[in-house]
C-alpha cells in the first residue's frame, strides 16, 4: 500500500519520530553526582575533552642521511647534456613506416621470407581447424564471463553527448585470450616435437639505447607475449637491395619525446646462458584508447605497421647488445631474426626483422631487413544475432601465417 498521511499516522516510524522529538527537548537535571566525586578527589571531564584530546608532538632528531626527492634538473645524477629521443609503448611515429625505416636503418621487402612462404603454401590444415579458430574468436570476444566498464564511446557529430557506459570484456583480456587459444590450436597441429622447443612468456620488457648521427635514442617497450626458442632463427638467405625513404624536410626524430634524464642500460628479459632464451616471436596488442598521435588524430595503417617494426627492432637490438655488447659498429657476427605480430583482436599485421647491424648512421653500408605484407582481417564483425554468436566474413589466412611463424626455425 502507498504510504499516505492516514496510514503514516498509525505507522511505527511516526511513533519513533515523535519519541525522539520529545526526548530531544528534555533538559538534563543536576543530580549532584559531580559534587560528590569532587569530594573524593575524582576529576570530572566533559565528553568533548575525552573525544578531542590534544596531543603534544615532540621533535625527534634523526641521525643519518635523509632521503631527498630526486630533482628534475642538472643536479640529477642521471642528467645528460645531450637530450635523448624516447620511444615507448604509447609513442606513435607521425611519419609511419618510412620514418621507422630511417630510424632503424632498415629496408622494406614486401613479402615474407621463402621458408615462411613455403610453409603457408604447402602445409595442409585439417578441415576442422576453421571451426576451432571460430570457437576461439567466440570464446574471447563474446563468451568470456568478465564484465568490466569499457572506455567511453564518443560520437563524432555530437562530441559533448555522453552515451551510456557499456560493460563487457576488456581489450587486453580479449586479445590475450584470442592469442592463447590460437597458439593452443597451432600446438595441437605442431605436436610435441616442435612445442617442446618453444617457451611462452607474458608481459616482458625490452630496453636499449642507441645512437644515430649524433642523436641518442632510447627504446623502452613491452611485449604482451614472447615466444622463445632453444636455437635462434636462421639468417634469411639472399641479398636484398633497397634504398631508405627520403623524409626531407622532416627528421626521423619528429614526434618523439626528448628527455635529458635517462640511463644507458640494456635489458633483455632472459639471461644469455639460459637454454631457451633466443627470441622467436613477439606479440603486441594495439588499443586506440591508449595509443594515439600527439595531435589526437586516429592512428593510420602506416603508423600501425611502423609500431610492429619497432617492437621487433627493440627486442632484436637488446638481444644483440646482450650477446655482442655495444662495440659492434658494423655487421653483427651473426644476424638476429625476430618475428613480430601485432593485433587489435580483429586485424593482424605480421613481419620478420633481420638485424644485421647496430650502426644506424646514414653512412652505414650494412642495412637491416624488414619482411612484411599488408595487414589482414581475421573477421569483419563478431556479435550476437537472434541470441546466437555470429561471425561475419571469417578469413583463415591470419591463422595460416601464424602457424607458419610458429613452425619456422
């Protein structure tokens, strides 16, 4: 029943309310208890004195060195007169792939190496593998139980309008589940003889510092998944000719943050003496909400592909410095080959980097090689239709390339 005035008049809540109003108007009477306590020397205190006691703080003289905050000026021990161009996970090169090529002294070959092409063309996958890949997509995009608040969605025509917040699977978890399930399907096809020579590591970091034409570059990036192998990938046979792009009047350091405080440390996540420490394939996830241009524009396809190259370069360069040190000015004793995969959960970009030299100067005659093809879509849309999971325009080509990368040795 609705709580009307007549009903509320007989409600118990009304009686409680009136009772507190009456009791609140009562005046405490003097009982003489305080006077009797004073006769016995017992001090009477008010409630305010007990609840709001005043504490006197004593000064303590600490003996020894006091930790002081590190200043962001020339007094910092890591201060360098020469500014360093920093590249991190959220950095986007405004010049895209041509800028990444000039920065890393790398020429582009618009195809995969021959051994990978042979695996893609010759390996016959079972007919049931497409169903397994589709189930992996459904499990990671629709059927997972995680429900978190997703990033805000903005309308281009109405930027001030706030749409209702959506809940669903987070971007990082969705991509990680998809990659793990695809690798699980590949390991079933490869068998124990191949999978026993691979190790998977999540959330690794690569750090290295290099110089190019009197400019200092620091790479501090992370890979969401790293596959290592018991032996390094073989160097790609053949000689490849090409010229570096011309960026004039733009410099290869544009859109990179400059810092005077940095350390010239080199970090590779595994020690060289470990048996399965050779880099094989790195996976990186792309998220438009955390990676964007400095001017706020949408990341283009060219900039997306440049990020794949720089991820592989940082992993290969840190490994090369770990093995050969930083004194190698020309060709490495043995080239380091690293395969790189970048995805946003729907679009995949694959590339293979062969690091031939750490000398990035424009006068260097030895170049690094970057083998890649345009990005491919695993599917166009994954959603519910009439209450059932639905996949639009599924393409098995990304899985075939990923399978060839895993089998390459």
